[in-house]
């Protein structure tokens, strides 16, 4: 169902609401959105990229530390 379909289906119902009812619906929606927590489900490819990035960063840190210790940096 697209947003346009939802609008067509519920437009009459929404216009029939008075201002306090609209504010109540809006407030409830904002509360739901603020308490709703999304959980990321990374794909295998993104996990693999994360591991590769961590590995690369560790190698760079160790390399810099070794260069610093031997004053080659």
C-alpha cells in the first residue's frame, strides 16, 4: 500500500476529526516514534566489510607504533 493509497483511503476520516483529536493522534504518533527502537540487521557483506576495516585499522595502528618505536616515523 503506497502513501497515496493511504491518503485516499483515510482522507475523509481525517478531515472529520476535530483539532483536539488530530493533536492527540499526532502526539501518540510522536511518542511511538520516540520509544520505537530500530534494530539494524547488517548483511553478511557489511559485516565482512566491518571486519576488513577493523583489520586494516589495527594493522595501521601497529605499523605506526612500530615505526614510532624504531623512530622511523
